[in-house]
C-alpha cells in the first residue's frame, strides 16, 4: 500500500468520525433545547393520545429546568426563560415522587385554583366546566375486542376544547374532594378520566412548575397497540397513517 493511499484512508476515517461526532452533537442540542421524542405507553390520554403514538415535545415552551437536561443534573433550581403553560396544554412532566419517571397529562388547574369533579363534571373554582355528550368512543384493544365508551367534549374557561372518556359511572374519579392547588404547582388530569393516575391521586399529586419538561406538539409516528415499531414489514397495516404529523390539542 502506498503512502498516499494510506493517508487517504486515514483521512476518510477521520472525516467519518468528525461527521458522526457533529451529528451526535446536533442531536444532543436539539434534544436538550428544542424537541424531545416521547412515546405513549398507556391509555390515560385516550382519545387524544393512543398507546403506540410517538410525539415530539417542545422543550422551549416553558423555559428550562434541570429536568430539561439529560440525567437531570442539579445545576440550578427553578426555571430559566420561564413561560407559564396555558390551561388545557398537554405536557410531559417528571413525577414528583419519582423524578426518573415521565408522565403526560393535561394542565387543568393553576396555582390557587380549586379543582373538583362532581357527578363526572369537572369544576374549576366552584364553576362547572361545560361539556357536551358525543357519540360513544369505540375502543379496540390489542386482541381486537371492542368496547363502547361514553365520550364528552369538554371546554375549559379559556376556550380550549378536547374530548374525554368516561369508562365507569359514579366512580371515585367522578366524585372527588376539593383540591386547592398550592403556589408554584399545577393540577394535571388525563383525558381518559377513569383510567388515569393523575393529580387526583397521591401517587402524582400537585406537579411543581420545575418538573414540567415541555409541551406535546405533534405526533410524528403511530403504530397499533401490540405492534412493534421496529417490525417495518408490518407497517403497511400496523401504522396508523391518519395520525402521522397531527398536532396534539
């Protein structure tokens, strides 16, 4: 092998290493400061989000806390470049009692708000939130079994509207105590009201502003429950094509 050939090979390898390094650096910057991918493992946000949805969460929507960074280094407290969420935003946050676990829910209550559910109707500061009955939601599990579920359109005081599901009549989730949201915290609820562990339960409780990672923005991929995303040969019938690149509302 000639010296010039060896140098070309060595230069080509070094260039490949540089390209890979730069690509990883760009990916790290995007993930840390702009968008982070998440997938939906449970049905707590049906029908807004389904098991098998993959979405991008904007990290810049509410500013940055230590939970914005990989491994959550305790470099500072609170948030920088902070911006408050809007009522009705779908957000990803770190579980207060286990900050290694991510949850995704909808922002319902602000600091100082009184939140209660009475006979299935959400109340904010003692005022019932408007909801309208819709056609039943047809839920299909991974075994192909279908179930009819009551579905409602709920509209918050700021005009944000979305659908909620009611699996069970007169459950605990349909009649709760009054929750008063403490300063610096938010009250989160899932849209699948009888199948969501959220701020109504002590496992979650009130969520500190610092624990919010970002806002769910867009579904970039979605595959049927029980399917595997890496099994590309099944994509033609397993991918939910109609959900790709839809905004999360």
